[in-house]
């Protein structure tokens, strides 16, 4: 019935409040998950599945492994071990034994479950205080009113207000509304790769009958996401280049040479090569698209400085975009001094620049009287209008979405683009994901001979770390103590991770690192996280009483943050107790010891970023990862940090650890249109989509043919937040 198909198709873009059971209050709660439309809802994919058919007995369940256990509730109790923390403990019996189930911060379970109920719990089994135990497992009450029909239960990302079970129910209602909608993928492509229809795929990824069906559905949806991404990138590139005159930069000008002379050190061979490759791309009379890949601490910033100087030498202007204020300020200080010496004028623009300063700066920039503007997301604002932008540099580019990149580049006529990243991306993937790209790699740190050791310590042995810190302090060096986030629950972090990159922007410096998976390891309760605030006080009064201890966290005001960083840099603060605000890019070479508390609560990529803060100078450095965890898996994961100091190796290891369920929905990319793609795993699909998109656009550059109109619409919707792509 064509009318129904039409209606179903239109329903995709109606507000989520159309869906049965979604009240206005719940619509608001859904909005916090980034769900506004029915489309957002039906693409709110499960983050994992629980296979109820793989049932174990308590006796048979193996410690450290995921499994499902069915049993009868013997007893259920609500406890409050700490203020602000509720804990439900369930004693579950099956014919073979007793399983203790602990659920943090889910007091509502008391209303849903009572003694005598038959339930299934699914999660990782541990052994504690003499019992087999599951902490925060998935819990399903069996019997009447059971929402799960098949033996595979999807687990949707949820929040404190919206339980996974409720999300599951309304996703099902949402699917009803859009059943029968047109499939935007041309039939030819679907046949070639034997892809399910979108309708079937959406149903199957949310509610598979069998686990394998979800995989097939994912295959279809991943391909679709990637095809849209590729089409977007290519059209975007073409639009950018159309009628534009790319700049052939002058790369041996006076300012560039003055910049080189101002450097306090000699470049390493790798840095020189990267610099030359970048300058070569900039000198060519075509739009450069260059990515500089190098592990943390390899010295990418100064290499980018040469590019900024070359832009100025060529009569052009440049933007340097950084993901956090701390980082933007640091670039402004560090590079700023060198740029000054080279006669390149520059300014700093962040969310906290005062209105009058901002207006003055933007006026100069618009008049072409300011060469370089360094800043945060504030640079993306529409009123940042350079007179003649010829270069855009994006630092820590993995932190930005495709749309944000596009927005920055749209500020000039085909400006050259330089991306800096510490995320290891294989060459072919980089090509597919970023269009026609040239690449430079830096593998070694400038002070590569300088030792950096990493040691994992149990909580009892934390004293060793403090001893090492005190020795370093006695030598006049500085120390970081890193604590998990202040006043931010794991759910909030999940939400941020699930939200678009603009949400991360609004959230400020503590934007979740996209390379860190939303995995079970980090899915814990916030209330028992060591509060950095308290920690700083305790350390000041005890271990480091004769030194100056201060606190830095994302919740602080910008000025306060600036002030603390400033004084740490100047050596007026000895011990900086910080949250992951310092995770990216912060550069204080005199800091030589880092102690990470509750290290098991961080992802490996994030720990690697963190430890990149020390060992940046000529002195050797020590990193201590303190963990109270006894779980073998956590300890093995941390041990990898001891074994290798190489970010690429670590990323490969991290990937090898992830299970199917953990990978699903893991966003490494941060692009707004990508929900399922994992750039490490989906390499082959990325390449296929790249070729297919190219072939489609070769024949039909504006996607005007009947077969392609639906594609054009999908691409527009997937990347609707940016403005430069021509409508059609
Ligand atoms: P990243 O690649 O992580 O962005 P940075 O650009 O912040 O690294 O550089 C790390 C540190 O190394 C900085 O303190 C920087 O000044 C220093 N550095 C960079 N290049 C050299 C070099 N050739 N010799 C000595 N120190 C260098
Ligand atoms: Mg950097």
C-alpha cells in the first residue's frame, strides 16, 4: 500500500513524541540521549546483546566470563553504604548454588523484583568475599509481562531516568511507526552485497531472533552509514573546490625562516621530513589535505607551526582549532611566542574570550590584519570570518566530527587543511575516511632515549608511587595526580559519548575521549570514585604537606583553570591533582611523575594520552597506575600499559580485547552521521563504500537520478548540522 509506505517514510522525521508511551517528560529525557526524532530513536542501537540461550548454572559459571544465569530470588535488600549511593543486593539461587548480585544506583529494582521471582541475570562473574558475584548485570524478570520474546535481549544505552528495558519498549513502538518505509539504498547495491532491506535490518538489529541475525543487520547498516559518509565527503570536497582558486603557498619565506631560527631546539629527522612533506603539499597549486600522525609527545605542534608561518608568508590567514581551552591556550602560549618572533600576528579565541576582546579580534581577522587565530570550537562560530583563509589546522582531529571539520574549512575558498592526530589509523582507512589525503608519520619522541616507565600498583602499594613522587619533588620536578571525573557519573559520561560532538563541546574540557569504548569496564558507579577535590586536600595535608598542591578539573571556571595551569607551568605549583582535563596535549616538561588513581576505570587509549603528559622533557619519567581492582581482566589490561609504551601497539591490543558486544556501537570516529562504524574493524567496508560512492558520483554528481534521490536526502539528514553542502 503506497500510502502506508509514504507515511512510514515520513514518520522517520517526526518528533519522537509521536511514538506510543513517549510522554513530554520522557521526550525530554530522550533528548538527553540525543534522540529527538523517530529516526533518532530507531537508530539508537543496542550497545550489546545478551544471549539468554547461553545459560549457565551458578556452579558451572566461570569466573571472569560473561554468562546468563537463571534462578529464583531468595532475598533482595536495599543498602546505603555511603551517602548518595544506593546498592541493591540480591541473593539468587539455582539448583547448584548461590549467586550474589549487586546493582548500584538502581533502587527501583526494589519495586520490580521480590523474593520468589524467577529472574535471569547476565553479566560478568567475579569471586568476592566467598561468593560468586555479578555486579551491575543485566536483570530480566522472567514469566508474565516479560518484554523479551526471543532468546536474544538487546541492551540499549540508557540513563538513570530511562531504563534499558523502557528504552527497549519504546524502540519497539518506534519501529512499528516506520515499518514499510522506503529503502534508500539502490537495489543494485543491495543485491551486490546481499544486504537486508533497511526495514528488516532495523528490526533485526534491535530484536534479533538469533545473534547472527543482528550481525547481518549491522553489516547492512554499517555499509549504509559509510556510503552516506563517503558521498558526503566527496560532494563536500567537490563543492569546496568548485570555482575556487587554491593557494600555492610560499614555503621558503622570511617568516618561516624566522620561525625556524626562533626554535629553542633542533627538529628531529622525522619532524623535518614531516615538515617538508607538509610544505610540499601546501606549495602545490591544489587544495592540500594533509594528515600528520604521531604518537603523543612526538612534537607535532611545532611542525604545524611551520605551516602557519608559510600561510602568513603567502599573504594568507590560518586557523588552528584545538579541542579544549587548556590546549588552545597552551598552543597560544607556546606557538605564540615563536610566531611572534617570526612576525606572525596571532590571537586566541575561546568560549571565555570577553565580548569586547572577541569583537575587536574578529574585526581585525575579517580585515585580514590578523594572521593566525588559535582557538576552540568558538572558531566554528559563524561570525569568525577571515578575509583570506588559506590554511586550517585541526589539532587532535579525532575529537572533531566530519561536520565540524567541514564548517571550519568552509570559512575560506578551498583552504589547505592540516590534521594532527595521535590516533593510529592505517593508511588505506585514512584515505577512505578523509578523502584524498597525504600523510606524514612521526614515530619517535624527540627525547626518545629518555626513559618513561609505567608501573601498575595495587592500592596497598600506592605508597611506592608517593615515595617516587616525593623524590621527584625533592629534585625540583613536578607531579600529576589524576583522579576520575569529579561529580560526573559514568552514565553522564556515556551520554556524552553517545551525544554528538557538539554536546561534547557544550560539556567543555571533559569531553569524553571518543577512542575510549563504552565498555563494561568503565561502566561503574560514580559515587565511589575518589573525589579529586577531597584527594587534593588530603594530599596537601599529608603526603605532600611541604609542597604546593592544587586542583584542576573541568567544572572549574575558565579563569581559575587558566590560573592553575599558568602557575603549574611556571613551577609555582608542585603537585597538580587533576581530572582528565589534562588528558590531551598539556605540555609541562618539568613534570616527571604521574600517579593515576583508579586506573582501571580509564580506557587504555585514555591512559596512554594521560601518560603522554610526562616524559616530554629531557628528564626520565615514571607513571604509576594505581588500581584497587582484583579482576584479572582489568589487571591484564593495565599490564599492557607496562609492557608497551607505543600507542599503535596499545591500540591493536585494546582492539583484540574487545568482544563483539563491546565493539557494537563503539564510536571511534566522532562523526555525527556514524553510529555503528568502527574504523578499526570495518576497514573493508569503508573501502567498498568509498569506491561505490565514487562510482555513483561519477555518473550522477548531484544525485538527481530517481534511483539516487533518496540517497541525497539521507546524506543531507545524516549530516544536517553543517551548512556548506548544496541542497538538492
Ligand atoms: P604532541 O605530538 O603530543 O602534540 P607536542 O607537540 O606537544 O607533542 O611536543 C611535545 C614536547 O616536545 C613539547 O614540550 C615540545 O616543545 C617538545 N619538542 C618538540 N620537538 C622537539 C625537538 N625536536 N627537540 C626537543 N623537544 C621537542
Ligand atoms: Mg599535541
